[in-house]
C-alpha cells in the first residue's frame, strides 16, 4: 500500500508505481499526478486503504507528509508506535540510550532556548528540531557566537517551512553532542520478525566540519561491502528496543572508531525526495518495490562488475539569499561530470533546490565530487 504526497514524486518512481500495480491512496494530489503524467495509478479511497493496511499490507510513503493520515487512521496499530518512536528525536535518544549510555543530549522547548545555560555542555554540539526533515533548522555550535546565531535563526524561521507538524515541528529542540566519524544513510526495512533488511547504504560527505548540508551522498561497492554486515548487526540490536515489524526506514548514523551511533530514524520512507531511486541507477534495485514484495537483495550479484565505481546523488541547493529568479545552467553543470545518470530539475516552492543530479564516477578520478561538494553553485548560474 502506497502513500504518495508532496513535496515531490519523481517521474521514475511514479512510472514504477504505475507498472507495479500497487495500490495508492486516492487524494487530490495522486489524482493530479496521474492526470499530468498520463500514467494509470491503482487508487483506493480512505476506507479501502485502511482495510488493506489492517489486513496486513505493507505500507510505504515517498513523503513524511503521509504520517498524519497513518496516525489518524491506524493510530492503534503497532506501526503507529514505531512511527512515534522514530519521528521524535528526543524520544528516540532516550530509547537508544541503552546502546550508548554516555551520549549527551538535552530536550529544550523553543520558548526556553534563549534562557538555556550551555556553559557546562560539551562542545561542539548540534541543535536541531526534535521533529525535523531535510537538515532544516540544524546548527553546529562550537562557541557562544554560534549559539547566538543559532538562536537568531530559530527565531527568524519560526513557523516557516510549509510542512505539517508531524514532519517539521520547531516548538521543541534537541541539543546533542556532535558525533565524530564517517556519516552514513541507510535504506532498510524490518521484516515480519523484526529482522533488518538493508537495501542501500550511502556515505554522506561534507565540505567541512561546520557543514550540515545534504549536498553529496555516495554509494557503491566501496561503501556497501565494508558496512553491510556490521550495520545489519547494529540494526538488529536497535530494533530489539524499537520493535518495528514490516516497516521501512531511512536511518542516518555515524561510525566513530568502530562505534555506531544513530543520528535519526526516518519512518515509513527511504531516502527522501525520491533519492532512493539511486539504488536503481547504481545497481538496478527498486528499493520500494523490493520492500513491498518482501525481497532481499543479493549484493554479491548486484555489485558484480561495478567495482571501482562511485554512484552519487548530488542535491543542488539554492544558495541562501539568492533571487527567486536566479536560474542554473544545468547543461554546463552536467558537462563537468564524467557520466550523468539522470538530471532532475525541481521547481517546488517549499524545497530550496534547483534539482538533483545522479552520477557515476571512477574512484580514481573523483575530483569532480570534491569540487561540487565545496561549490555554492554560483559559477553555474546564468
């Protein structure tokens, strides 16, 4: 059972949904998607969607905007408990404390941020909404000046974003120690026994220590093979605390000197904005379909012949303060990469993006990834 919602559904994903015949909830948005694309969708009403879910159909959504519907119609089911446990970052920190008892974090109501004494807190730390999405409202704090700037940004952005409270809610914040080490993002699901099934692993690369952007994620053999077994083992321990069953998630974590520490669990979806499509471009795996059909990827076969290749998804963020009329020269940008797998232009007001670029790069010639990671994209503006 699929829930398709704003802010964005890729043409690639929509085509695969149409071809699969999986049912999707009928809404004005899905009806418009079908009409504009010309693709037939198997749409069902609220009552039929609820009946299917209660009868045991697996649920998947491209967007966390669908969480409100799930909680309203299926709030008494165990999956609703898994959603609540994952979406509230402070609640998740408390739950995960058994795996990392020395991890520092504090939950702070927004109204109390200005009066909060941070003098005794370990530095650096991260401040972010307790319920959030897409690195919105995330700040790295290393000193008092950073803290002041973060508070000013929180006040300036209060009430903005265009997402429901179940997706982004800036009434409560969480401050937590900065987790050192390499950052990864994992698309996986927990099966009917609660066993983790990993569908893709991305490494999240940053331009600097202060960088908290979502510019560059890479995958491929060099990312998946060293991490598949240890991440599976860790997710098994984590889910012993959460108890999710038949449940998809996109999880961000860091590995510091061999210790795995979670950043956040994102329920009911894989990589946001349909960037989970990366698995199909990289090694031919449709992650949502695999989950809905109960499949288990054979990475030995999927990665065969792809040695030495890095597959990237590059989020083309609009620089802050840029004029709404500013346009990106997509063709010139694409020409700076060895091989473009897909270039997606995105024009969605609530998303601060020009688009998303999917590429394949030879690991021995990866300068192009270093360049785009550090670029503010102004050199590619018309």
